[in-house]
């Protein structure tokens, strides 16, 4: 079969001039650039509305899109806005608040124009009919704004229980309609971009976290699917236990699923969620796959992740249902870290692709750094949670770097970082994914996220121009080997 090579590049990192990457012309140019270099997969991070710390992994919804990825220039092309203020923002850093402030006035103008001139109105009506989730999210985010953006647990009592008191929303119907319109614009632009990528032979690899945040429309609307008390607060939360990296473990705070209830309902919550993800992505990477086998259950009263327990999840029953409902779904299992054998057995039972990260096996003093991988592996130089390849290499001592150089000496390239990338391209893996920062040989100035930290500079790295990427990526035409195997 053919080997494919992909590139990891978040939407927010695209080099627009308006504070954040979006679905505008730069996104289409990115597709053109990677197509010329024979890339076949574009991996992105979650598209959902960013939550606490601007993290795409703590979104307000598993269905809605982050509105600031909408291109205002494309709104002008549709006749929804008249004039767009030109700004010049050349920093290698996303500014979420400025992007939000800059774009919202155009969103409001577009909504007014749609109502007054009927531009796209029929298409908008059809979108609402076909996507029932959009009404729930629009109500949720409207009420959230009316409650000073507080978590829904701290809203006014009547707002918490809107499902039982829908008549109270009559005064907010215009605001709710506006939020639905924003989601319509988001997905109109996203599906156009995805279609362009697919037309050019590029699949979109999307990313979804296994858990959802407590401050989300997912939990607000589906409380029975989670372990919550009578007030809706989590009784148990997710995380991982103490290990080599943390003496107190990681206390993520996400509510734990009520797997007994989910199983009784034929896993409807997960089927619906994955059905939508399948529609917006070609391939779905599920973060923290191991929790489908066993998950760390922490009492919500505990301030750390120490006092938890491993509990078995009905992984086989879930995936049997998934593949019964969606036999052609493409799932990637994030299976990194120390795992019990049963996790890998679950993965292999359904022939899911796993992951391997070159950085984790660089240590020249380790005996098991033979970089063994199988065809059904997605091989990364690093992920969005890692240092860049350059910084990971440079953290070693001079003596260790000499040993690493010997490990890659047979590969012909300009520098050791490119040699390591070439090694990945020469692997047996069906898919190799390289972060844009590693292609550019960037230091940690290009790091996307540092786990267990919140806020800036996480989720803020951004290109200012494609100049260096075009220059560097040219050689990949010759490096990428889309060859047949025996």
C-alpha cells in the first residue's frame, strides 16, 4: 500500500494579518503549498470554541465551531459586509481577544444584511433544520453571555433549567438566532475549505478530546451521561495518577462518564458525537484512548489526582456499537505513555492506528530506542504537546548529541533535525506526520502547548509568512516516497 505523509498545522497558526489564522485565502494557499510537496494529510487541532486558557481541548461544545476562525474577507465576497478594515499584524503570536473584538462587528453586520437582503437566508434555514445541535448551543452561549460568562453551574436558577422553561427564551430569540447564524457561517466556510483540500487529494485529520468540559453545552444538555450530583456538579473527575512526571498526578477536572447509563442508551452520546466528527473530518484522532479501557476516577473533593482508582470502561461494547453504526469511520488511537496490555489489545482488536513519537525515543542511553514501528502506526516527530524537535535535541548534553548524530548519520540532509525527519519519512509507517515547526527547524518559540500549564504562550504560535515554509518544503518533493510495499 502507499505511504502517506501529513503535516500538523492548527488553523489558528496560519499567517493571516488579522490576529489569528482563519478560513481565508491563507488557508487555501496552505493547501496548495502542501499539495505541491506531496503531502496527503493535514492534521489540525479541535475546531470547537476555545475555553479556559484559550485551550481547544476545553471547548464549550463538541459540535460548535470557534467563531474567530471565520474569515471576514470571505463575508465581504458574499456581500454580507461592505468594507473590511485592513490591519497589519505581523507577530508570531495569536491575540484571541483582539481577533474577537475585530471580527464581531463584521459578524453583526453580516447578520443584519442576511435579514434585510435575504442573502443566504434559505441556506441558513436549511442548516438549522439539518443540525439540531445548533439551537442548543445557541441557547447555551446566549445564556452564558447573559450570566457574565460564568460556568452554567453558577447561572441564575431559571437559566440552568431552560429545557423545562423554554418560554422564558422568547426575549432572547434574536440573540439565539444570531448565534445560530454564526455557526452557519463557520461551517459554510469550513466545509468549503475541507472540500478544497479533499479535491486536491488531502485528507483532514481532526482531533477530539475523550472528555468534555463541565462548562459545556454537552454536559449542560446531557447531565444523565455524567457522574454529577443533584445540582449538576461532578462527583468524580478525570485525570491521571502520580507518575515519574508528577508526584500528585494530573487533575483535569472533566466530569467522568456514567458508563452504565451510556451503555443502557446504546452509547447515543458517543455515537452522535462521533457522527458529527466524521462529517467534519476525514480521520478522527481520539485523545487519551486508554480511558476506553480503564480510566482514573478521582473524587471531586480531592485537590490532587492522588486519591483515585482505575475503573474498567466498556470499551468493546462501545466500539462494537460505533462500527455497527459507522462501519467506514477512520479512528486514530492516541495510545502514548505507560499502558497496560489490554489497552493495546483493544486498539488492535479493531485494527485502529496507534501513535509513535520520535522524540520519546531519542535518548541515546536508552536500550529500546530502535524506533520500531509497524505499518498501522502514525509516526510523529512530535505532537502539539511536545517541544519542537530542535529544542528536544538541544536539551541533551554535547556527548549525548554526538551519540544521537551517529544514530542518524546515514540519512542525507542539511542538519540533524532534517536527518531525523528523513528517518521518519523512511519508516514503514503508513502515515508520517510532521509539525510545521519541525519542518522549519524552529526552537521552542514555535511550541504549541506545554502540558499542565495554562494560558500564554500556549495555543498562540502563529506564522507571519509562508516564505520560509515554501523554501524549506521544496525538498520534500524528493524526500516523500509514496512507494508500494511488498
